[in-house]
């Protein structure tokens, strides 16, 4: 599988790249790094020596990092491009026919505002490609227990098909969970039976489990379910933007704080 990783040389970006390298090594495909140079002001016709050296060092460092990955039999490529981060990351995903964009969710203090704050949220909001966000310090391991949060909307079907294709790479179990904010004794049929029939008739992947829990707060109910299941990954449709914001944690108008302790996959 082809993946794109935004890369700013921080430890967390390197961690995301190493995670992605193992993923592509195990399942085939290419790891494409994208380093976006955020223009701060109009550059003069003649650049100072310090600026030229910094640009050369950027090229050298990213080539050196690629070489480290290639020594582990990982196929890599890279872009060093100016522009707006989310826009360039998404363009790279389309150009390389990536199946996934993988991003760390913490950055060095001086770089956080550029790559891991509002731009992470922007990539999630705008990308037509699934985005996998990784919590700080995570190491690669097969995703054996995946959770998909459903609202029983038929639009979930295509997402679940994609989750099933991803889970098949690991022979993983998919737990579909609906958090019902109202007691079933008062609300009657929640739509679970019809939705379950739709999924079973449309998706042949055998390892899908259906769950329904009650909780007045959807995000908190989902967190409790993740803990109970000891889940390896949470998948949510980007159409459920409010739930994505709640489960991640919203910090201001544009930033996600990403206090989730497991990888989050947004379709």
C-alpha cells in the first residue's frame, strides 16, 4: 500500500515515517515523504548564504533519512515543496495514488503550529484519502482489534468496506459500535437490525462484530468501549466531524489536541 507522510524532521514525524515504513514493508507499496516549506515572506532575488545553506541541509537531511529507510528494504520517494501544508500533502497523496496519509499528532514546540496543529485538522477535514493519525510514542504492530463508530447511516457502507479491506491485511477483527444516547426501552428499534443485514449482505469479510451501547455522551461512551475492547485502532467517518472533534479533543478554533491514546483512522 502506498502512503504519504508529512515530514518536518521532528521526532514525531520520524516516528510516523518509521511506523509507515514497517507498514509498507509488510504489505508492499511505497512510502512518500512530503516536506512543505511554509513561505513566511517574499524571498529576495539573491538569498543570504545562511538561507541557501539551510535549504541545502534540508535536502541533505531528507535524502539521508530516505537512505536509512531504504537500508531496511523500504521503497521511498520524497517531495520538498513550498506552499500551504494541507494542500500540498493532499496533492502528494493524489499524485502518488496513496491509500492513506499518515501523520504524527505531536510536534516540536517550534513546529507544532505549522504541521501538527491546525494543519492536521485541515488535512482530516479536506482529504479525500483516509488519514491515519498516530499518538506520541506509538510503535508499529499489526492492527488486530479495530473499532468503527457507526450512526447506522447507509453512507457508512463504503467506509466499512474500506476498513474491511484494511483489516484483511492483518486478519483483524472489526467491531462496529453504535452509541445510543437514548434507552432502547423508550426509543424502540434503533435501526441496528436493518443496518446489520445491509452490512452482512454487502461485505463478505467474516470478522465483523456488531455492538450497541447506551451512553448520554457519544464520545465518552466510545472511549469506554475502546478501553473495554483494548482496541488497536479507531475508525470514524469524516462526515461525523463533531464526533471526530470530541474524541480527539478540540483546542481552539482550528487545533485538535489529539488526546486519543490509539491510532485514529478518519475516512
